[in-house]
C-alpha cells in the first residue's frame, strides 16, 4: 500500500506474514485465489496465530469440483487448508473461525466443522443473525447460494448412544449432559437393561467415559447395530481392538486434547518432587512446626538434564516447556524426530535408552502402553539411572516394573519418584509406595481439568456423528 | 597466607537450625577467617577489630545499632538472597558500611518455585497426593478436576529479574502474559516473552487467571494486595506469592479466600514465618503454603554463597562491587 493510504487507515505493513499472524486477535483473509494463495493458511500459519485468535475467511473456499467421498479433506483450490483448520479448532490451537466461504459449498452434513467448540459459546461457523437460532436448534437446511450456508438434518431421529450412567463417581458429567442431549438420545446402562430387546437394536454407539461401560463379547453380540465406540482419553489399552474390529465396530479416542494438560502435569510433578513441595507444605501447616530449618533443601530443576522417553505429542510438549527452564533435553523414541523439531526444543536423540538413563537428572515416561513398552523400566534400567535421579511417570503404571521400583527407591538406587499412574489405580492401601517419603503419587489426573474434559466430550461427539453418517472419523484408532 | 591474615567475617553459627550450612563453611574459609557470634561475644575486644564483613544467612545475625557500633572495621554486610527488607539500609549506610545481595543466584530457583506453586495449585496436586495415599481411598473419582495452566492468563506483578524468568517459563506453557511494573520493559524484552504491559494494576487484576507477586518489599509495596485488589480479581483466579509475606494484607486474604472472592492462593512467603499454629490461613482448604523455599536448593545455596563472597572480596579489595544495594 502507498504511505498515504496506510496513514489514512492506520495500517501497518507486515512484510512477513508470520509477524501479522503472531500479533493479531482476528486474522481476515481477503486475497484472490491464485496458485500462490492456495493453502496460504495451513497448519504452520494457524500455529503461529495466538491461541485466542479468530480466523475469518471472505476470500475463497474452493473453485474446483472434487469427488466428495474420496477427497472430502482434499485441499484443491482453497486459501485455507480446511483439514488443518478442523484440527486446529479441535485442539484449541486457535479459538474460533468465521467462514463465508468453504469447500465445497455447501459443506456436506459433517458435524465436526460446525460443532467444533473450544469454549461453550463459540462455533466454527457464524451465520447471519436471524438464522443462528435455526442452527442452534440443529435444523440444517440446504439453501442455494449466494451468501448463506446452513445445513439441515430434517426428520432425523437422534442416534441412540449407550453410556454407563450420569453423575456419581464415574458417570458422564452432569454439566456435559445438556450438550450431549442435543446430539444424542442417551441410554444409560440401567435403562438398557430394563429394555434390552428394544434398545439393543437401536443403540449404534457407545460413549465410553473413563472405561465405562465395560465392553465384552457378550455386550457386542447383543448390540447388532453398534457402529462405533468413542473412548475418552488417549489410552486404549483397556479395549480389545481385535474383538471390536471383528464385530465391525470402529473406535475413536481423544489423543490431542489432553496432551497439553498431561505435559503440564509432568512438569508439575517434576517441580513438586525436586523442590519437595508436598513435604514443604506439610511442614508449613503442621501443628508441631516451630521454625523453618535452614538445612532443609531440595534440588534445582532449571539447568539440569531431562530425559524424555516417548517423544510423541505429549513428550514433545513436555520438551517445549522444559526448554524454558534451560533444561538440557535428551529423548528416546521409536523414531527420531526431524531436525527442525529437535532444534526447536534443543532435544538430543538417544538411540539407546541406556545413554538417556545414564545422563538424566529427571527421567520422564511419556510413552503409550503397548506390549513393547510393558515394564520398559525395570531393575536394569533403574540401575542405569543416576543415584541422584528422579523418575516421573505420566504414561501408564504398567510401563514401570513396580516391584523393581519399590526396591530401587528403598535401596536408594534412584533418589525419588513422582507418579501420576500406577498399577492398579488406586494402589492397595498397604502398598509400600504409599509410605515412602521420596515418592509423590497423584490420582491419574493428567487430563483432569474442566476445560480439557469438556473438549474431550465434544471430540467424542464429533467422532460418533462422523461414524454414524459414514464419513471419515476424526481421531479414529486403527488396528 | 596464615589464617590470621584473612579478613574476618562474622556469621551467626555453623550448622544447627539457623547456622551457615557446613558445606558452605569450607567454602567461606578459603577466603575468610570465620568468627561465630558466640566467639565474638566471648572475646569482643579482640574479635571486634578483626571483623571486616558479615555474611548474612537466612536473615541472621540480626544487625542493630549496638552491633554496628561494636564493629569499627566493618566494611560490608553481604546478604544471602536478594531481599534486604530485614535490613535498615539507612542506618547501616550511616556507619559507612556497604550492603550487597545476590540477585543472580536466586533468580532461576525462585522463578521455578513460582511455576511449581502455580501448577500445584491449579492441578490440586497436594490434595491429589493426599487422596492417593489416604487410607479411606477406594477409587479415584472421575469428576475430580482442576483448572488449566496452559493458555490461561498470568499477571506478573513485579517484572524484575525473577519476574522476567517467570514470564519466560510461562510463555512455554502458551500462557497469555500481562505484567505490571514501576517501569515498562523495552519492546524487545516484552516481545521475547509475549508480555503485555498493564500500566494500571487494575487491568492486570481483572484479566488474570493467575496473579503472581514478584516485587521487592518496600514501603510502596507493603500491603500492595489488599481487599480492593482481591475484589478486582476474578472469582476463578489464584494468587501466588513468591515475594514477601507483607506484600499482601494477610487478613484481607483470609477473608477473600473464606468468602470465595478469589478461588485459591499459593504462598511461599507469609508474615511471620512460620505462621502461628492457630492462624486461619492454615485451616483453609483452597490454599497451599510452602516454608519459604524459593531458594532452598543445594545448587542455589551454593551460588548465593559464591555471589556473596565475590561481593565481599570486591568491597574489601576496593574493586567494583557486583551487587551493591543502596538506601532509597
């Protein structure tokens, strides 16, 4: 723009798009579609945006035909990478999007784009005022262009979805029910058992909230129309995937939403352990405390070495956080990450787990539980660790040989442990780990925040709806 | 160099509950002749002339007029730690004695404790630990939840050395960072951590999910956070204090926590330390208190001693002093 034009509207030129993306609360795309602007806004650009930012597109969604079934997420001729946008909204990378243009137009009846909600009141598609009510009532209607895009799902009975129960110690959260009931006809286990014959045929999905309801062969046999099991959380080690597959039932989980909170908890455990926070609290409040002794010390986190075993989504987020504490970061993973990812967090690959164990002050487990990672950390591995080292587990209890851990802690082979996960959960009340001063245990709270649990619920809803409409399932777990 | 020729440094005691840690003593002995308070009092005449410096550890020994008058050759009081609110700087200056502190040694470990408290509070870590080991625990309730740190808003009050390190750490948690300070930082410094300046403390208080106090204790910052400020905070907000207990109006805090004006607090510092055992703060369930452990690590204690020694030697050798503190 010319200088006088800039001054007239008070506009500041950002020669690099990155600079604009990083500073804006609202990003509005107003380009013409050319080969240069095709997929101008993709995963990288969305990640540069502020997490509270909104993307607005009034340029072009697409202008080319494509085969809907095969290429639904295909990105021919679009300024915004729509597949990346859906993921970015699901994972909360950006707060919201407002689109006057999509590809194709109108979008097919795929709920995920429209119900992508980071916070309760934000929706992915804003339609002109008068029609918002219609959308919220979930009546979707195909209208010819130009201008308006609302989708209609007339005369469709809500799908029957089996849940364990509502409320109580392990049920679906009461404050999630309102949202769920807009999408599903919820059937509790109790209701189902009272009317097996009728409901058995109707149930097409199971909403598995914290491992309940329990799914066994017997249940699968009496739910002939079951299409999908949506699982809360990322771990699916409690499900028999082969069994479900043999019944033609698809499975989804929620791998991304919990990743930040779990990484946060890994950091919280590491800091609490190193600085003896729980012991310190007990001293601060104890009725017997008369003074704070000068020789009561913990150890530093800043500037020490963190070894991350399992550098997937969660492990990488731990690395990003640890870097800000000036930690030296080593990692061990099935595969090495690419150079850019490594240098972004300053992480050094240890092909041999032994190298990582020998050099780390803190060893953090962030793997998935598989037959290969079962008892990954046993007596041998614990002995390779420094006697001043701390083991932190935010993966699964079974990744650690628990008896070997008890022995290692008792014999001061390692200094301390901080565990969000054990086997079983909770541990028996007389278990030696519960009595050790150098152990802190939290009750599997890696993803236990209001925000994340709500996001999980919404992700599960999207997965179920996609499966039931025969479309690609977000977060599908493949064998 | 014979031991008698080393400059004398006064310390409270070696070891015990408040004395200088034994492993630091060896360190000090390389450069100084150590004189404990007991030795000094037993032989004031001889010792008083030898003492050229005081090494303050955990705010001890207490420096009063009487002590200063009995140390004619005292040149420097080197404090372990950065806060010097326990010292009467004007009075000490009138005796021609310099005061130094250790701003570099404390910064990382104190920033770490700030982050540790914020995370522990948000994720209810202490409560969680209690549930994990309690005899009565039969299962883990799935509706037991904390709040997110990632992407929440952190308001840092006091953006000095330590406050800035807190901002660096918080940025990695994708937090939105607001700060309030006597002076605004440079643009590059702000951008490096994505921090937004709030000239008015009210703006910071109203927008933050976590408010962290990282100021020095001065007459201006005493009771900086009182009933009014707590009332401006979100009812879902958490107050974290890693500065000094007196920065908060403690009675106002008790009331605010009891009435749920704010959601929670996490304090590494109180007034006094420890609190009286019947203090209402100890009975609340939405508070974490730690026993002033901001610099309580093996590494930080050693670094503080090193920094203090460097300061003392600089004063005694007439060289530029790395961290001198001046009366206001």
